[in-house]
C-alpha cells in the first residue's frame, strides 16, 4: 500500500522561494513586482504560465528562444534561493511519521524536474523517508497524463487500488484517476478558485493539511 504526494502546494510549501525568483527576474527586466496572491494561485500550472502572468506577456507572441531564455534565467534564480523558505505544510511531518510507522510506502509525484525536486526534499529533511520520487523528466508526458503515477506504481510494485494520490491541482486528480488510484484534493494548496476545485473528480477533499492524518487513518489504519 502506498501514499502518493504531489510536491509543490501539497507536501511542501514552496511558494515563497518560487515567487522570490520570479520577482528577482522582474527586477532584472525592469518590470513591476508580481502579484503574490495571483502567482500563488497559478504555481501548479507550471513555469510558462507564471512567467507570462508575472511579466504580462502573451506566450503566443514569444519566440521559442526568448521563452527558453526566460525559463533558464528563472531556474538560475530559483537555485540561488537555496530553497530556504520551503517548508512542510502543518501536520505533514506527523503524517509522514505515521505512514512509515505502519510500513506504508511513500512516493512523491511531481511535474518538477529531478534537479529541483531533490533539493526541496533535502531542505525539508524528507529524503530518507521517501520510497520513490518520480519527476517530469522521467516520463514522456507529465501530469495530467497518468505516466508519473503509473511509474510510481511500477517502481513500488503496488496495486493501484491500494494507493491514494494527494494533490492540490486538477491535473493531479485527473492523473490519479486515469491511473486507477484513489484521489484526494488538497484544498489548502495553491488553488485560485475554491468553488471550482470542489467540482474536481476527486474521491476525497481536505480543506486543511492537518485534515490529512484523520483521512489516512480512516483509509488505512
């Protein structure tokens, strides 16, 4: 049996480091600082989306070369943050401890690349507790395709029906459903429209990160 976690906005609160990097890029380009709340609500959509919002750009007007240059510079600035502001959401440390005490497996299933997922997990001291880490550079198609979830299932040698995937974006729920696992919508994450999120096709919904432990207790222990 296994519990799968999305990384950003579900397991770890990475928002401040990401927005710091975005705003440092804005300063370099002589652009106004980005709106914190607006960017936070779009982190799950990926770097291209938050760059176009922060810099007030139309992605269709950008050349591939220009977009690649912006993304690469963001990555450099994000690395420079050393992920120092990234932290576990409340209650997650206790949940991880309880999961490991009961011999369940833990996977992190993220659209981040390995280059950035590993140091984030190191920063929050979770590396030793994770049985499987799957990142977007390991599969042909990231979430919402089921590839990452299926890869985690294969690596852990578990059955889909024995797994739960927790995520704060609709793409997490869709990927989990396509892979045949149960899904939990983490409404405490980086969600812009709560009412819209309540209509996601998830099996369960949690409003606070501290609500995850009672749910997992009910499902597994």
